């Protein structure tokens, strides 16, 4: 069991996109929970395209918030390393 969690953490360190995929799945789940809330469902009778638009909006907001928080936490690269690229 420890081996599996170590492998998962190594993948997350190597491929940061895994975290964004997980955040997208959580955003989708949150949108579905909000849209199927009985109090809100009474006000949205036909939810076809609107449901998809709201879900995509929630996913975009979650991913954007995560990206901005990650960008704010990481220090800027020194000028010398930028010139090497």
C-alpha cells in the first residue's frame, strides 16, 4: 500500500496535469450537485444546454483558480535562467 501511494506521488510530481484533471473532475461533480439540488432544479425546468454551460463554467472557474494560486505560490524564475531558454 505504501508503494502505491509513493508511485502516485511521484507521478503527480512529474506530471502536474494529473492534479488539474482531478480538479476538473471535482468541478464537474460540484456542478452536477448544484444543478440537481431540488431547490434549484425547480427554477431550471429545461436544463439541456444550460446544464452543460454551467458545468463548463464551474470547471473553468475551478481550473483558473488553481492555476492562479499555483502561479502566485511559485517564485518567478531568475533572469539568467530565462535567457538560457
